[in-house]
């Protein structure tokens, strides 16, 4: 089975052989190193022993080992020996030298007898990647394909996972961004200050600390989303996106649409009305028996809201970052493809998030949808929002946005 970025698959065996292949182009002169980080629920290593690399090729208890030969590295993993407080193993690749990952002929993660993931390499400038993650899920384990890149090589990757790495020189720009974002959050929504700190780390890793964009939130309000509303997951996701809106947009306002059978634009989300926003719009009018938001009905109908958003923002001076939340049940494949294809001509990037559902249909396959001017979408699914760290969520939210902005500028869609 070949996986796409963000896709996951259940693992049914404890013994895994994970091969990372990275054949070099003729002009590639740098060293390539594969490594693994054994992470706790906080997405951090417990200490140096949890960092497996060429100079420390095995975990003390024998649960994970690394061997390297030529342009291949093999990780041998015994999930039955993984310590109980380790919830994830991240498999990574780092370029040591002047080249970037785009100078490799291929980067492939092959979990023997399970799945293969080929990392997209075109027009990428990063020097480090998280290739994939083996993570606990309920009483078992899953594999997730990632492909998330880091600028700067090993240091920002290691720091992300809590490894103590001394920095030879300061990086002033992210510090300025941190103060600015945290100050704005502190003044109006101090409960979100920890989210602001986490978001700043991800923004810096993705080199988006100075990016500007209009943020739009689109919410699936079909009846099957009832559980996500009741658990508070919808409001929790909205809180996290609101922090990005403050960073990306000077006014910090975020346009908001809800959809089911029908759709509607609701009042803009701001730091002043963020607390209880979801409950507020739920109570903004009379709701039918199966309605989560008043007047929208209870079944899925995505294309009309997609088309309205395109028409609203097709002449935007800023990039438009659309966060589209759904629990699945996607069936209108042709109409969705038509809308996405049309939107690719405009400064609109879609981040589709599957929230605790299934049947995501075409949304999971958009990476292979080529009938459009450029790739302007990214999808990932959250099996259980309560178990996803904020660090991971922000990294997934920002994935591919920088790549799209660069391509859109080359196409003169953005200026």
C-alpha cells in the first residue's frame, strides 16, 4: 500500500523493519543521516537515550536499532518492548551539507510488508524531514506518513523534540514574532497564551513567522458532527485557528462559514467574541431537530459553500488560508473537484481537516488530483482530537502552505 502525506494505517505486528532509502543525484555532495526520536505524550524525548542516530544506533532496552549502508538506513523496531511512557517514534532524515532534500533522487519510507511512502521532493528547500511516525492508538499502534520539512537541518528538528542542542548564533526574527503574537494574545485572550507559544514554534520551523494571510474557518454542521460539538472539540479547534489568524492577519478577524445541506456566513471570529463562539452561533436562531446550526439542515453538501468562498476571495490581495473542518461522508466528488480546480487560479489555499470521522473521499486523494493549475490543498485527519498535541496540530496546519505560496508567486497568482 502506498501512503500519501498525512495518511495513517493500523499496524497489526510488533516487529517492524523500516527502510529509509535516499539515492543521491550526481551533483549531490552532502551527507544524509537517518535518525529516530522516541517521544512521550508531550512530543518530547525523555533524554539523550531516546535519540537514535549513527553515533547512538540502539535504544538501551533493544526496542529500536539503526543500521546504515550506502544510501539506505534500516530501523528494526519491536513495539512490544517500547516503554509505556513512549507514545510515538518519529523517523527522520537530515542533510548535512549545502544541499537540500530536492537534490536527492528519491526519499522513500518502506515499512516491510505494510506500506510505502514516497516523499514529494519537487521545489523543496528543507534540509530535514519527519518521514513518518509510529504512534500508539487506543490499545494498538498506527503508522502515519508525514513528509514535514524543517529549514536549518538537524538543530531545529532536534530542538522540536526536546533534544538539548546548543545554538552558535541567535535568530532574532522569531523572537520579535514571539513577543508580538504573545503580547496581542495576552491583552485580549490570556487563556490562549500557551497556544501562542506553541504556534510560534511551528511558524518558525516552517519559516512562516512573517507570513501574512486572510484566515477563513469553514465548519461542517451536519448531524454526524453532533459528538464533536458536544465534546467541545469544535470550539477547541476554533481556538487554535484563531491564534493563527492573529498572527497572519493584522486585524486578527477570521471569516466564518457553517454548512450542512445549506450554508451560511456567520459573524467574524475575533478575540473579543471567541469564548463560547460555537455555542453562541448554535443559539443564534431556531434549530430543527437534526440541526447543529440554525437553518442549515442536517446532511452534507460541500460544493455550494466552496463556490461561495471562491467568489468571495478570488480577488484578495492577501493569500487566503481556508481551514475546512469535516467528519466525512464526502460524496459529491465531481463538484468538489470542479470547485478546487477553479480555486487554483486564485490566491486560495485549502486545509481540509478530518475530525473524528470517516469516508473523507476525494479530500484524502487531492494530492493526486492534477486537473488544476497548481496544488492548493492539503488534507489530514484527526482520529481523536483529545489525544493530539498542540505541537502536532500546528505542524500539520502549516504543512505545505509555504510551498503553495512560493508556487503561487511563480504563477503570478500571488505578488
